[in-house]
C-alpha cells in the first residue's frame, strides 16, 4: 500500500501518543491526492487509517497507541499457540484483538476517528489522533455512523454508550493516563455538587497514586486495549484495574471533599466495599491492591498556605458562606465562582509542594461477607441480619392500622399469607432492627463517626 500522507505533530514517543488526542495534529496529504480533498470541509469527523511503522523487537511494529509496554511486553507466541491473539485489558478483561484496540495486530494497521478542526490547502488540522509524528497515513474517509442513528436528527450516542457498557470507567482511565486532572475534576464535581480546592486535591492525589501503583505492578505479559496500556519506565499510566470487586482498595483518612475526588478517580466507594474510612481527620489516603503494597499520599502541612497564597480571594467567600452561614444568592454565587477558580488553579500547582508520597504496607481486610436479611417484627422493614437483635416478647400485631391509608399494606401480615421465601414477621420471629430495639448504632456524618443512643 502507498501512503497518501503523513502525520505531523510534537509527539515522537509512542508512549505519549495517547496524550496527543487532546492536542492538534496535522495530516499532510500528498499533492498527488489534493483533488481527493474536495468537499472534505463539510465533514466534522474523519476516519484516519495509518500504518504502525516503527520497528520493534520480535518483528513487531509500533506507532500510534503503542506504548511504553514496548520491549517489556510479551512477544507473540508461536503460530497456533493458545491465546496468541488475546490480550488482557486494563479493566482486567481478556479479549481477542478483534474485540479491542490493542496495537499489536495481525496486520500493522491502525484506525482512529478524529475531529476536523480546519483545512489549509492539503494540510488537515485534526484533534483526537493518537499517532506519532511521521506516521504514514494510508487512507482518510468521512465518518459514517448513519446505521447507528435512532432518531431523525441522528442524536444517538450509541457508540459511546456501547463502550461504556463494556467498561464504565473507560473515559476515567483515559484521563488518568493522560494526566487530565481538569476533566476528572469536572466529573468529580458532578456528584460532589460543586468545585472546591479539597475536591481538586483529592483528584490530584488519586491520579498520582493510580499511576504509581500501576507502574509498580505493571504486568509485562499484558497488552491493553481501549483503556490504553500501563506505561513503564517512569511514563504515565492509566491506573490499576478498578472494577468494584474489592481487588483495589482506597483508605481515606477524612470524610470531606478530598474523599470524593479519591472515589471518582479510583472507583473505590462505600457501595462496592472498596472504600475504607479511618476517622483520623487527615487529608490523606492510601491505595493498595490485595497484596498489601500500597501508596499513601498525604497533604503537606505547608500546602494550605501555598494554595491560599496562590488564590487569596476564596478564603473570604468561604468564611462568609460556610463558616458564617450567609447564604443569600449573591454570596453563594461569589463563593461558587471563587471556588471554581481556586479548584482548577490548584490542579496546576506544584504537586511536590502540596503532597508527600509514601510506600506503605497495608493490612488488607478479607472480602466483605454477604449476609442474609430479615424483617423487623415491629416496623416491618427488611434488615441485614447482622443489624438485628432479639426483641423478646414483642407484639407483632399491626398496631398502627388506624393511621394507615387505604392502600398501605399492614406492616406485619399474617404468616399464612406469606410465600415460601418471605421472612417471617409474626410471633415466630422476635427480631428487631437496632432503632426499634432502642440499641445504639453508628452514624457517619459531617462530624465523623458517631454512636447514637437508640
């Protein structure tokens, strides 16, 4: 095949090609194909087909999305060997290369969909291209997704949705690898509710820990796909697999904004039993796999003054809205604006002046157990069995019938109406939830962990 053009950009290292996607590249089309560019300005997106042209050991080639896994990656097994064309993705899945974007393929051909920014003669300015400078371009085509459109206006985002169904953290992994803390901060603020320096610090600390842990534990026998590979030799990486199955754990030492940034980036949360809270009041967290080798990132005691010095206005608005509880519209608007400015600005501060990084050994807990549920004999709520106590001689009659609406079922239906799988709620079951039993129970709120007297 004869190239029709060549890629021109500032990227010469394949390990950094992924980071070029947000930058602008130029496709310099050969003069012989100038006529083929007629009306290309009408295309918002283009499919670029290119050649993995750089030589590598074992007869492999690399360019574009090939990364620093490089010579440390597994070479292709002998013909006919089991798993020859399978690769382990960063999300932990094993896929055939035809079901992935792994750069090591039967033929050294890559394809990427790019956005056309502009055309200057035979120079096409594009974004989204993950190919290094000098990559031969084999073909350029207008992007056709009409068969995926499910509305007259073509508003379907089916391609993106299908990728996220396979790996819901795909975009997050790409941003971690690219070191794009700004996009990660935006995503974190979507559930945190606002921008603040603490959230930004959580994002910064978590990205650093994910990259550190990935470098230390990079599997030399793995070649990744869509999420892009981990990189060795000090290059940025996308972080260890975080699928919510407790193989990656985050231990936070505070329950403020910092913790939400950690949750978004690491994928560790209370709901998937991968987030551990130690009520120590420290702006710090530890990231570890089950082998107990962890990375702890803690804010330096000088960092608050460093951030305040860089963005002094925020403290005045914080004092007024948060501490003095002045919540008029103007005060809140000024607080949010100042918070956003300091948050995004914090991302650009010197990481080493803000954080210390420590290598630690972690006593990793066992996987979270699965518990049966019961029904409280008093309130009728379904309750985890480990949060129930023996209620003794508790009346299980529906004593509040007079206060129930006509469509509200009785809280303690007669046992004869229960199905075989319905927990007992009548006299044979005297178990109560902690509230109904008047027993103490734990609460986590803005004050930390507290024990409430039932």
